[in-house]
C-alpha cells in the first residue's frame, strides 16, 4: 500500500474516532433532560395524586353516607309497611265494632219486640165470660180507664132488642139482637191504636134459652172498615157450636190459615139461625191473639206481623 493511501486511512480513522465523543455528549445531554423531565413529571404526578386521594376519601365518605341513608330509608319503608298493616287492622276492628254495635242494637230491638209480643199475647183460659177474663176486649176495656189512646166500639147492622154495645159487657148475659134481616152482622172496632192477629174468638148467645142460635156465619177482618177479608174458622162438627151454661150459652172457636193484623172484626150471618130465621142474637164477643199497640209500632211494622195456624189434623 502506498504511503498516501495509509495516511488517508489514518485520517479516516481519526475522523471516525472523533465522532463518538460528539455522540456521547448529545446522549448525556438528552439523559440529563430526561432526568429533569422525570423529576418534574413525578412532582406533577404527586401533585395530581394528592387531590385524587382527597376525592377518593370524599367518595368513600359519600358511599358510607349513602349506605346509612339506604338503611334509614329501609327502616322507614318497614315502618310505613307496619303502619299500613296497623291501619288495616284498625279499619277492620272498627268495622267489626260497628257491626257488633249494629248487631247489639238489632238484638235489643228483637228482644224488645219479643217482650212486647209476649206481653201482648191473649189466649182463652177456658171460661170465656165467667171468672178472670183473659181476652183482648177485657184488656182494652180496662185500658179505656187510664189510656187516652185506647178505643173500643161495637156496632151491628140493625137494631133489635138491647144495644149494640151489649157484646162488650161480659159480666152478665142480656137479650140483644139485630133485626131479623138477611146479611146481618155484628162488628168490633179495636180503635186506631190497636191491631189484632187473631187466633181464637168466643161468642155468647143473646137469648136466655137455646133458640135462634147462630149456626151459619163468616168471621171477617178489616183495617179500614170497608174492605173485608174472610178468616177461616175451625169447626168441629162433632161438638155443638154453643155449649153450657144453659142460660146465655157460649162457644169458642179457633181460626186457621195465614192471619194478618186487623183493626175491625165482623160476625157476618151467611144463613138462617137454629130457628130458621135471619138475624143475630149475641150478648158477648171476645177476641184472642197477638195485640199490637200502634202507639208503639209503625203501620209497616204492625202489618209485618203474621201467624200461620193449622187445624190439629193438618200436616
């Protein structure tokens, strides 16, 4: 190799060997800058982390408060549910109390009605016009003395011997009759303050001897004295219709069917008497059954009272 070539190679190597020094300085400078930047980033990171810790703590605190609030709300929900349950129980008990009070009042009214019913039942005692009288007419006659709302009136279709009111006098018999006319009748008016659900009635003949006895008649009832309803009488054909005593003989009959309350009662002659003539001889009428006081009841309540009476051999 020539000398020039060697020198060139040496110069080239020197050039190359001088380049690392320059490169190393540049790298060191960059490394220094990176370290500086790294410190600054750490500072900024720390500065950023500090507020983040505070926010985390605040979030944790808020979550704790939220949990506590949820527990409180759950407790309130339970209380609301319990309150609703108690309200339902109170409402149910209130209804039961009201129903019990209503039922108590109803039973009291029933008891009152039963007591009134029991105290106003009149049944025959065996001797209808002698001794102690147990009939409605006797009772109302007594009330006429001390009850301003009691009324009692007897009337007949025509005037024969005696007076129409003779049938109200139960102490002694007397001759009393209508005229000898067809369709004769004798009526009793209990007054506006009373209605009777009749079960039995008794008659006393209007002559001393057993002649001109009533043999064919129809018992009727009315609440206005104009419209009349038939009331069936139970008759035993084996027994005489009028029995002893021998003077002013008497008879007693029961009724049958569904019987409602009536103010007026009438004995209506449907055929001739035992002497073959028309006309009614009576000196006593007595009625039995359930007596309703219109001073204590309404018209609707009174009309709701009914009894159903059957003959002894009916099923």
